C-alpha cells in the first residue's frame, strides 16, 4: 500500500513537470486531483483491511469529488481558451466521470 502512494506521488509530480506547469493554478490542481482520482480508483479492493478501505474511500471522495466539481467550473471559466480547455478535457478521465458520492 505504501508503495502505491509513493508511485502516486511520483506519477503526479512528474506529470506536473510537463507543459502543465504553464497552466493556471486552478487547472494544475484539477489535473492533480483527476490523476489522483484515477490512481485511487485502481487501488480499491474489497479484500483490503477495513482501515485501508476507509482511507482509500476518503481519498477518493477528496480527489474525485474535487475534480468532478472543478471540471464544470473550469470548463466554463476557460471556454474561450482552446488550449486550456483541451488540457482540462484531456484530464477528465473515466474515474472522475463515474464518481458518485
């Protein structure tokens, strides 16, 4: 489990080093949240100990819920900026889309 979080940290840190760093802070935060959401969706397993499942579920609510609510705001805010809009839409993944609280 610990290795998963280390991998997540490395994955998200490396993705921020790409041209995303030129994005506004709210877009960078969305991309971070969407990436964390996608990763955590793959971590959840019904056979995990109860404490780990609760921690992952809490993180899923934080990151997936955050990305889901940010998406509509950012899509509207940057509707006249095709470059940022494309970056936002490209990071709106299935995990974010299917998130339901």
